């Protein structure tokens, strides 16, 4: 069951008739608990929460979860479970966490998150199987200039990658809605990133990864995930050509994830057009790591100006509207709860304030903007819980 989405035409919002349509596209695979619709899950889910409102328009809204905070910080935990209908492990399914010592798996933190999701009627995005970053030390070393190397031979590396994908996907079999099978394989100029995977295995590792993952869990939706593909340009075009080619070869790929880490200094991308053209290949699409950073007053998460704040609000609105406008955009995930737990200040100097809640876990205006966009999309007036 899925309701038609709001159409935005020339600045006029036309709410399409709220007719229920059956849709195979929107049906989550690989999870037996997905019939439990987010908003109807429990009386503890407020009717004006993001998840309840998104449920009205057949969209899943997700959050990246820091498992050190889940269950430890009550406010954080309440927000995760009341506001979101999918979760993504921010770090605990990455290779350096799941296999810090060669041959010794550490599934416990991810298992706990998956169990929590089940209790709270949430689906899980698995993140991520093949990446150049956050690899264990026994597998790869990265030099100061960013170049990567491994001591493993080609044959050994291929066997290690196959075993990693097979074991991890099997471990979570039936519990993962979407897997980010390959993450960030391209450079901004559209060439393939010179990771240990490309160096030793050649570009064939891309198709292999999807085939191995599909064998291990045939029901999971398998995604390619990347950043800066929201803008049409060399990178987005290269990813488009790659996924089109994989589809043509019959490789089991089901979706493309647009990370959507935006910054108010770079302008808003032609995101909707990009979601649309990838969807037209017969793929699902998702916004997988949304955050909108801006320049902040030193050492704070306060935008430098009112202009920066209003630009952020406009960007948030447009990211969600782009997904709402594309039927095959099946989930919208934000990369963290509060500004105080965002990765942005640690990585982008002088920037922050990238999320929906402030340092004190109070919802920011960005949050209200998303609520309103969802309400408009559902064509219903706000009903307070
Ligand atoms: C980030 C996490 O948020 C940080 O906690 C971690 O230290 C580094 O990774 N693209 C991705 C995510 O696909 O996995 C990254 O997450 C952010 C960029």
C-alpha cells in the first residue's frame, strides 16, 4: 500500500489524490518484520513524528546510529526510536569493527542494533561491505598522502573479500533491508578510486561483490552508495554508466544510495534529476546519509549568520522533496541525531550544525521543515499527538 506523492509544479503544490496503489517497487525485501508499518507500530510513536508522517506517504525515514549512545543516552534513544523507521549503523558494520583481528569476528554491537531495530519496528540498512576506508590494519595501510596498500597477494585478497562478504551477509541474513555493498568506489573526476580492491582485483571486484552478496542473502536489496553524485557531473555520470552496465550484465544490483552530505557553500545540486535518471534504469534510489553543514561560530554548532541558517533549512527541504518526487526513492536517512554527535566538525574545519537536533537534543528549525514537507506530501493537516 502506498499513497501517491505530492507534486510540485512551478512552485504550486498540488496534492495528488490519496488513492492507495499497490506497488512492488516499495516493498522492502529481506525482512520479515517490514509489514509492521512505522507509524502504527506503537502508541509511543507520536503522530507528528517524522516516521509516522513518512509512513503516510509510504516513505521510510532513517538515521545513522552511534551504538555507544543507543541504550546509554535516554534522550538519544527516544529520538531514534520515536522519529525514525529505519536505522543504519554509523560504524559497527564496517570491516575494522567486525573483523579487527584476522579470522575473529565481532558481531555483538551490530547484533544489538539489529535487535533494537526489530523491537522498535525499524528496518536496517547494512553499511558497508566493500570500502577503501575503515579497514582493519591487517588488511590495508593508508599512507599520509592517502595512497593505500596491502601485503596480501591478489589471490589471497580476492578470497578474503569473498569470505568477508559471504560471512557478513549470511550472519545478518533476513534482517537487512538494504545493503550498501560497495561504498565510494569513484573519484570526483569519474575515474575509479585506486583502492586496494582496484589495485589488486581490477574493476571486476564491483560485479563480484554484488554476486557474492546476492548469493548470501537473495532477498536483501543491494545498493551502490556514494557522495557527490547528487550533482550531475563526471562522478555521477561514471556511476550511472557503471550501474547501467552492471544491470545489462545481469549483476544483482537493486539500488543506488546518494549519501547527500551537502554544504551551503556549494549550491544545491540537481538531486531530483539525478535520482530520477538512476530510477529510470529500473533501480531503487535512496538518500542514505543526509546532512547539511555550514560555517559555524568557532567551537560551536551555531551557524555564522541567519543567512547560513536559512540556507540550511532550504537545503533540508529540497533534499526531502527530491525524494518525495521520485516514486522509486524508498528511503531518506539522516547521518546522526544531534549536532553534538555529527562527524562533520571533526572532518570539515570550521563547519558544523549539520543535523536536525542541536547539541542539547532540541529539534532545530530544520526538523520542523521536514515535518511540514511530509505533512504537505500527505495532504493532511497536522494532527498533534
Ligand atoms: C563516518 C562516521 O560518521 C564517523 O563516525 C567515522 O569516524 C567515519 O565515517 N561516508 C560514509 C560513512 O559512507 O560511513 C561515513 O561515516 C561518512 C562518509
